[in-house]
């Protein structure tokens, strides 16, 4: 049996042409975990959309996720 490779390996671009540091990856992870819990609080009615947006902004400042500049607000 002959196996033919039909796709080529593609390396994904990294942040500013360099690899992420362990600290940057940890900050990204921490941001996503914080946002996950924040979304649970919003869905359970424990916070309003306005509060969600305010806390999200604080999380973006604290954790500095890679794509924070282009992330949108909840409406």
C-alpha cells in the first residue's frame, strides 16, 4: 500500500515574528479562564452586560491578551 501526502505542513505565524514566551502563554490562558467565568456570571444574571464589558476591559488591561486590540465588546 502506498501513502501519498496530500497536504503540506504549514507553520503558523507567531507573535511579531517570534515565539510566545511561557509567561505570555500563561497570561493568555489566564485571560480566557477569567472571561469564561465572567460569561457564566453574565448568563446566570449575576452581572449586567455593562458590568461584563467593564470587567472585560479590566481583564484585557491586566492580562494583555494577544488580540485585545481587535476584540469587540458584548452588546
